[in-house]
C-alpha cells in the first residue's frame, strides 16, 4: 500500500502587521565626507539629495541594528515573539559569513527555535524577504514571519571612492507578517540581470585580501549605468507589480522605492505618472542609502509622519547590486 504524503496549506492571505526601525547612532553631514573625494556639500545635495546620513558607532554591527528594529516591530504587531516561526534577514553586511544574522536575532528577540536564514539580494533584499514570508505562510510552512533588512555599510565603504562612499548609511528595518482575512501583500515581480553584475558590487574578494593581493573589499558602482537601469528598467517592473496586484497608480497611498538617490526617486515617480496624492518615501535625505534596510526604514518613517496612510496601498520596489530587483504592492498596517 502506497501512503499519501501530508502536504500542508496555510492561510489564504497575509498582511504586514507592523514595522520597526533602527538607525546608526551618528548623523554624518556631507561636510564630514567631502575631503577625501574632493567634493562639496552642494555637489552631494544636487547629485543625490542627501543632506546627512546615519552611521553606527564601531561597537554596533548589523546584528545589533537588526535586533533593535525587530523588537520594535514585534512589540507593535501584538504577536508574541514565541509565535514567530520564521525569521528572514536581508543583508550584505553580516560581520561574519556564518552564522547567519537571522539565527542570532531570532534567539535575541525570543523566537528561538524559529527557522532562520539570511538573504543576499542587496537593495532588493527586503522585497525578496516579504515575498518569501508571504509564500511560507500561505503554504503552511510558517504561521508568523519576521522580515528584516539590516546593513552597516560604513564597514565596507572606501571613503575615497567618489562613486558611492557619500551615499551609504547604516540602519535596519523590520516587519512582522502573518495571516489575514483579506489580501494584504500583492504578487511579487522579481528577477535579476547577472550580465551587468559588475555595475554594482564588491571590488575584491576576501581571498584576495587574505593573500595580500588586494586591499579590504569595498562597495563600488558605475553610477551612470545604475542610474539608467534604475529609472528606465525598474519603472517597467513597478508597472508590472501594479498590474499583477490589480491596481493602478492612482489607487496608491504611498510609493516606497529603494532609497538609492533622490534624483532616481523623483524621476521614477515622474515616469510612473503618480498623482500628487501619493506620498513618496524620501528617507534618503537624512538616512542615506541603506541597501536592504532602505524600504522598511522609509516606510516606518512615512507611517510615523503620516498615520493616515494606515490601511492604504503602498508600492515598494527594491533594486541594486547584481542588478537584482523585486516589487510588490502591500497594505500598510
């Protein structure tokens, strides 16, 4: 007799219950960074829209930031930490290649022995994490999930690199996701273009550093290539996410793109044809580009400044190193 396997199913729908945030302890103005790159405060503001960025002290790492953001999200969600059975952390700045940030954070916040793993999808990491949490819960593989984007990019930046050094900040954003009576997370449109992997990424390997063949690996980018790709190609992805969710730009309450550059954000919104009623996340002005943390950080700030957004629709889209991208429409908690 052949036995039939049990294959579980979960909730029909999911939603985001709450967001949490943690930013680096130090506010670093443009004037503190311009010397090594022979630049000026005015040049940085015009090119990026950044006035200052948050950076963490030496004693704080990406795990600490993730823990603080997670604790706030859990407290606001009303879900007991012990009921969270999946923890997904998006990061490119784990201070150790192993163990994962997620396993440590799960233990710190009281969700041990939750399933825990890290995602390396750079600036699209949070969108990837939300997609996976939604799928895990609807498949019955988890009941509640904690998704975190966390970065301490100041550890992997060359202060003399004019292409990216002044952009980067440190911080973490988290979200608790669980079952819902109505749809709260739309279909995810995601993908990558590895043929352009050299456009953004690390300039050396750890092996090269170990062998004395290269200095400490740091982030670098080809600015014009990234700008063109982000504006023209990612607009197409954003439109696909709206269509997949069955909504139009005019239905949105908020637009939260990856906080890469204010010029990209503004051009993005223009190309999408967003009405003036849509509130746009522009956290980059005072936080900087925090890669995987940027979407939840920007959303957290929008909800603080505009509580009326609660219950509205937000389009979030991440894109970055490896030309990886992910977008979805969500109902704001």
